[in-house]
C-alpha cells in the first residue's frame, strides 16, 4: 500500500503544480484581452502596441492563431481570428463570418465594377486608372482598353467599360510620348482615335472624328495621312484633295499618271493632261522634241498633210470604196476605244486608228509648253476653212499650172538621158556604120539618135519622142530589161510627145502658145472661186467631220469635282459650279478662258455638228431633180450623190448622222470621276447606245442597198457587222475574268474580226480598180482579172453583178482557143491533101530505111488523120461549150433587164 499511496500523492501534487502554473498565464491572457478591448474602445493603440511587444505575449498569440479555422487568420490588429479575402475582395469589419461552426471576425465583399484589388495588398479596392476598365465585380486587376479590340478608350478613372472610338477609327498604338519622353499607352483618350488603314478624315487631319472609306482611285494609309492617288488616277487640288480623276491612257494602253500625283517624263499639270516644255503631242503621247529643233517636226507634219490630201483624192476620185473604209476606221476608233475593256495589244491597235480621225494634235505641232485645249479647239474650228483656201489657192493652181510643167520637164529630162547615152562619138550627117546596119531596126534607131545631137539639135529632138516608144517596142521583141525603167521611159516619151504636139497645135491655131481658148459651153465652163470653195468644203468636211464635231463637244463636256452621285452623269449641280474639262482637267469649266469661249463653241457646234448635215441634205434634195444635175452642179456636188442609186441620193446624210451619234455617245459619256469609272455604269450605257446605233445602220443598209456598185453594198454591210461584233466583244471583256483563257480568246476574236474587215476592204479596192479600168476602156492587169474572176466564187460574182463580165471573158478566151484549133486543123488538112502522094511515094520507094521510118502502107498519113479527127472533136466540144456560155450570158442580161436593182 505504501508505494501505491506514494504514487498517488505524487500525481496529485503534480496536478496541483500544473494548475498553479496555468493560473498566471490565464490571468495574463485575460488582462491582455481586457487591455486590448479597452485600447480599441478608447483608441489607445499605443498602449496596445506596447503591450504586444512582450515576447511572452507574442509567443502566446501565435499559439492562439494556430487555432483559427480554415479561411481565416489571426489579425493582430483585431487580436482575433478574421476572415481572409482573396484578390478582388475586401473585408467588411461590420459583420462576422461563420466558418466550420466557428465565428470569425469580418466578411469578404467583392470590389465594385470600375475597381480592383490585387491579392496581398491593402484591404481596399482601387479605382481603374485612365485607359483601363472593369465591367465585373471582384476583379484583381483592370483590363487595358487596348486589349479590348484596339478601337476603345477610357479617359476617366474608375471606368466600368471603355468607350468606342468613332466610326472608321482605331487607337493609335505606341507612337505618342508624354512631356518627359515616356511612351504613352493607347486607349487613354479620344484624341488617340485616328483613322484606320483604308479610311480617311474627309474634313481635315483631325483625331477623334469619324472617318470614311478611302475614295475610289486612292490609297489611304490611315492615321492623319491624306489619301494619295493610285496609278491611273490623279488627285484634285484643295479643297477637293480627296477627290480623284481618271487619267487618259496613251497609245500603248499605259497611263502617264504614276500615282501619288506624279507624272511620267514629258507630262505635267492636273491629271498629267499636258505636255511639258521640250515635248510635243502626237496622238496621246508626249514625245521629246528632236535635237535639231522644230524643223524635222514641221517636215513630219507637212508629210501628214500631204498624206491627208492623197487620201482625200483617192477616196473621192480614184477609189470610191476608200471613203467607206475610212468611215469604218473612224467608227472603229470611236467604238473600239470605249472605256474599261481590252488588253494591251487590242488597245494599242485600236488607239492607233485614231490617226484617221485627223485629231487636233496632228495639225498643231509645238515644242513649247502645250496650249490649253480650249485654244486648240478654237484654232481647229477654222482648220476646214484653212484647208479650203489651201485647196483653191495652192493645190488646184499647182495641179493646173505647176505640175504639167514639172511633169513635162521630167519627161524631157528622161528622154534627153536616152539621147545622151547615144550622142557621144556621133556627128551630124555621119553615114550608118556596118554595125548599125547589121543590127537592123535597133541600129537604125541608134544611128538616128546619134545624128540628132542633144546640144546641137535640141529643138527638133523633142519631136523624136517616138524613139522611146520604138526602143520599148524593140525591147519587147529582142528582150526587155528592167520593166519599171521601161515603163518610166515609155511614160516620158508619151508625155514629151504630147507636150510638143500640144505646143505646136497652139502655135498653129492661135499663134500664141500662152493663150488658152475660152469656151462658151456651160458644161465645160470653169468654176468660180465661190463654187470651188463650196466644192472643197463639202469634200474636206466629209473626212474632218468626226474630228471637228468631237473637238467642239469636248469643249462642253465637264467632269464634276466633289460630287459622287452616280445617278447624274453630267447635269448635276457641280457640273455648272465646280467642274473641270474632261479633255483637259487642268482647265476649270465656266471660268476664265473657258467661260469666254463657250458661246463661240456653241455657235460652231451648231454650224458644224448640225449645220453641215442639214446643208448636205438641202443640197442633195435640190439634186434629185435631173435638170439640176447639169452645168457646174455635178462638178461641185456630184461626189455627194454619184455613188448612190437615184432614189437614195440623200444617203450621204445617213453616213453623217451615223458618225454624229457615235462620236456624241463617245464624247458626252466620258466622265473622269473615279467613282463612275469603277462602277462601270456609264460604260454600260455607252455600249448600249453603240449597239442601238449600229443595229439601226445595219437594218437600213440591208433594206436599201443604196450604192450603185454591188461590191460597195457588200463592203458597207460587212464593215458594219464588224463594228457590231467589236462592240459585243468589248462588252464580253467587261465580264471576263482577268488573266484567264477567256481574255485570250476574246483578244484573238477581236483580231479575227479586224482581219476579216481588212480582207474585204482589200477585195473592194481591187474591184474599184477593175471598174476604173473598165470605165476608161483600158484592159486591166492580169492579176486583177485573176483575183476578180478566178478567186471569186461564182455565187459571189452573181451577187456582185460580175457574172456577165465573167461569162464574156470566158467566151472571148474560148473563141480564141477555137480559132487556134481550127487553124491547126486546116494546116493538117493541107498536109494530108497535098503531102499524101509524096508520103505514099516515099512509102513505096526503093529505100528500105524510108519504109521502116514511115511504117507499112502509109502509116504516117493515118496518124495525121487521127490527130485531125481529135482536133475536130475538140473543136466541136468547145463550140458546144461556147453556145452554153452565150445562152448563160443572154439569161443574165435578160434577168438584169427584167429585174431592176432595188425593185424588192
């Protein structure tokens, strides 16, 4: 028992000792809590802090914190367990939170939108700074506006959401700095909203203002940059520097506008529409002036003027189909150069045809700075009058007086060269040498030429023009040399002979070679000065009508500036107030020189554009009376109606109206606004107008057949069809995909159509040449006859009215063959009748060799008889064929007499 009692007593004493040891800490803890409560109530935090510095107290407080539930921690400030809040939340000390059945001090509340709190920071929500926003509660950070799409900004603190930049704008990124040079973030203010790429500010270089889409024909870099022009376009000057015009294309389908309002070398001014100094305009290009000055330039233009006169004479006198071909080329240059279609090859070819329109640049060469278009047009209006005066005063007098003398002098010179060739070594009265006698006719000719020395017998030498013809005839008999030289010599001999005969006849009749007999016959009376002017005016205007009318229409066609309304092509308000000349954008419409010259241009347009067709109609209406077509009248106006049937004497007016419609649609529907060009609205209307015009012309041609010569009707109808196809192909180009086989196929079709028109035109010119030979009674060259009657199918010959001529030519050739066969047959008959006994004698002779050579029993005569029989059969067959051809010719003639032209 003693040990057990001892053990129990020891345990009891230990328990008491522990209890006594716990009293002191418990009292200290109670005192600490009491002092903390008192300090908090009274605000005496210093006393609470001083008490907390005791190491023993702190050791006991850590031990207490370890007993706080999860989600809370001991707060030394509160000296109690308090709830712990994550980022985005703050503790509300006015309420408690229950965690695991334990109540702790405080409650977590989320930060409001527009503020945030990071984890581990002070127990307070911080408002979002400028440039950031927070639309949710309980967030640990605010989101920068630049991260929300680049088009938002926040210029105040505590922003719940970022504001959107104006339409078409975005925040400028990282290119702004503050006063200290530090880079500023984007999204801080409205001023940082600038235009996006592809947008621009239409008012000024503002920030924070709405932006619009980049205008047509321009590139927009965004920000505060102004739009810059693309290639093919040019910007207008301020205040319309955001408005762009389409530049013209050169002959190679390229544009002088390189973009950013820059021009190629040689071009200058608005839209690169004028040539710089040192360059001259040729068609659509600015060509550098030659180094030797304007001399070669003037010579080149004089050559073009001579070419104009040659074309004029060919189309009015020699080759009547040439006028139809020129009209076709003029119309092709109009419809083929319609905007917005074609490849580089097709455009290059079609633009080269504009030279046939005789444009302004061909007649106004200059190496100085190019004059405004209105001055060119004013000058061009007097060009027809200038050409009329040149025709009457210079060309006619040259052809009438100077050219005969020049031709005679050239002929005399050529004839004298022949004489000089034989003149050396011969003397007057010298006897004919043995060599000349042996040479026969050629020797006698040579002796005659030697006897009449060039210097001694100059006067009588001109009467010996026949030696030239004699030498040409001898060359034909004994062998000719150079054909061109012989023809030239033959022309010289005939010309010299006619000239000397004309001079001697004048001396014999009048006694004065300079006097010209005056005739009283009104049919042969010379034209007066006024009649000559009238004649040449109508002839020149037929070729220059398109160029003159186009130039006058261009002076009134203006492009509105600043107006993007595509529903109004040319009658908008801006057309009368702020516009530029479409043909010369450097010229402002209705101001300055343009305003002064507009009344004059309107008057000239009435006189030329409408007055010339009306005057032509009045003249032709007067010509329908056969009594009027006498005297001087056919000489002045005959070329206006001679090509047409009598009932279609007025068809020349149809030609003029056709070209007037095409050139009007081409000129007036030419708006240089980039919006109009890109939308292709006007191009569609222009193509439709072309199609309607050409359809009407085709229907009229097929109905009337107005020309006297059938091949001219065929030519006009074919060329109209080619124009119609070119317009349709141009419309197909607009819907074809670029850089595909479709474009290549269409390009090939365009050239096929042009090739067909060239072949038909060449054939028509050959027929013109044939008819001119037939009219003059001369025999045409063999190649022309071969082309007309051999290469042409018979149905075409019948359609062209040449079947009778073809049959006549065949009859003539067949009759010649029959005559030759009959001559051969008669010669063989004579041989059989006269030479048969001799042959029989030879056959029955004693010579065995002769018998073997001739066969047995007169075999040679049998062969000859057989040949004669064959020739007889051939003659009979050719005679039957000749009868068939004669009957066919009679049928064709009877059909032509019974069915007059255009009776249907």
